[in-house]
């Protein structure tokens, strides 16, 4: 399911929890809802709410850090491609076929990362480089330098290509990151129980119902942000691929 679908389900569960609390308030005998019960429920709810808020804050911080790290990796790859192309240009006309192969590899790389909506799903993509990417990497080793400058440029080009491959693999590894389902289920259970307690002792009116809906929307919105940032190559907050698409200009005649 998409992050927005999961968030809407969580929103519905919290509203359902509030409805259950209202039904329990009507169904339970009065002595079950005395001041002692109120104190216990409110203290317990305060503890659970504190834990939930702490967990949500940590998850948002972790998701934002992961999202920014992957955006940085994309920029690093684009910068590495530009540097590699410049090194090969200085190497001489012998490296022109390698530069052309590099340009062929960018399209498949973008398709692997962004694709048509399947590339960012866990387990739906392969970390293996495209055929053009593999050919370009091997062609760097096949260059036959004839002077000290070309040997130095070849070594720098190979090192840069290795860094690009490392960044690409890091992107694929981070694409599998996400919130474990049991973890998310426990968090949703806590939030639902909090909403049950909201209506257990207080009668509902239009104002309180609107407030509950806004609170539920805010909590589910926080989870939506976490899920979206854990899928940076798809959805509403996906990382732009323009840096890679425009990294290498077409080769001149």
C-alpha cells in the first residue's frame, strides 16, 4: 500500500478508537468510571502519549536524515559523472568511446532508481549495474595509456568510477529501509488507545469531535511524512533526477 493509504487507515483506526471510547462510556457502570479510574487512565494515557510522541519524533528525524543522505548520494553521483567525463576528455580521443558508453548508462540508471513506480519498492530492483554501465567500467581498464599523464588520468578515472558505483550501491541499499511492520503496528495501537481514553470520560459534542478529527489527522500526517521520506524515489516527495539527467551534455561531433 502507498503511504497515503496507510495514513488514511491509521486515521480511520484512531477515529474508530474514539468511537469505541464513547461507546464504553455509555456501556460501563458508573462505579467503573469513578475518579480513581479517571486518574489511572489519565496517568497511563499520559505515559503512552509521551512514549508515542518520543517515538514519532525519533522516526521523523531518522526518516529525514535518510532522505537527505540519499539526496546527497544522487548529487554525489552526478558530480562524479561530471568529473569522470572531464578526466576522460583530458585523456584524449582514445577515451571517446568510453564517454559515449557512459552517456548510454545514465538512462538505465535513472530507470533503475526511479523507474515506473516499481524501482523503489523493496525487492523489486537489482543492485547490478546496467550493461552500458558495466561496459563503461571495464572499458576504463582497457585503456592503454602511452604517457605518464594518461596513466595518472586513467587511475583517477577508475577511482572516480568506483566512488560512483559505491554511491549507486548505497542508494539501492537505503531503498530497502523503512518502518518494520510490527513497529508500526505497535505505534498505531498506542495512538488508538490514546483516542479511546479521550472519549472514555468526556461526552462528545461537535467541537470535541472536530478537535479529535484534527488531532487524528495530525498524527496520521506525521506517519505519512515518515513513510514518504522512506520512499525517496517515488510518491509526492521523491528526489529529483534532473541532476543525473543533465550531468553529461551530448558529445559533440
